[in-house]
C-alpha cells in the first residue's frame, strides 16, 4: 500500500503528520511511505490537493469529504481532541485497509521515504 504525504514548504503541521505516518509504517510492512511537495496553485489544482498536510492512501484522500476545497492552504482535521493540523495516529490506523496476508517482508524492505 502506498501512502503519500502531500504538503507545502512552510506548513507548520507536515512534520507532525510525517512522524505519525512513520510510526504507522513501523507497524505495517506493507506500507510504502512517500512525500510530495506541492508548491504552486496550479499543481494544487492539478493534483486535487486539499491543503497541507494531505495524506493519500493508494492515491485517495480518506479525510476529504465531498466538495472539499482544493488549493494551497493549511488544512484542519477534526480529531477527538478538537480541530488539529494533522489526524491522530488512531485516525490514520482507522483509514487503512486491513494488512494483506502477503505483507511479511521486513519494514526496511518495503518502506520508502
């Protein structure tokens, strides 16, 4: 499974999201983690970027509702503790499909950062 962290330089929350994704990938050897910098409004529009940070799981943003705005902006997530700049680790876990039975390789063989 591919997880992509999309963000723009200067976003105050992308590092927190990235730390949580690294923790998540540590428990799931089937995850390939990548980062993608979005640095223009045109690129945001072309990629359907819903704000920084955005997390795509197999190219789908599980946290974007219908009609979510697209553009270079900070993104807020609704968490059990209230609005936050990144989803919680539990929210990330809940967004993932179950681990595949073939995911038996060590993390170092599957994780790409």
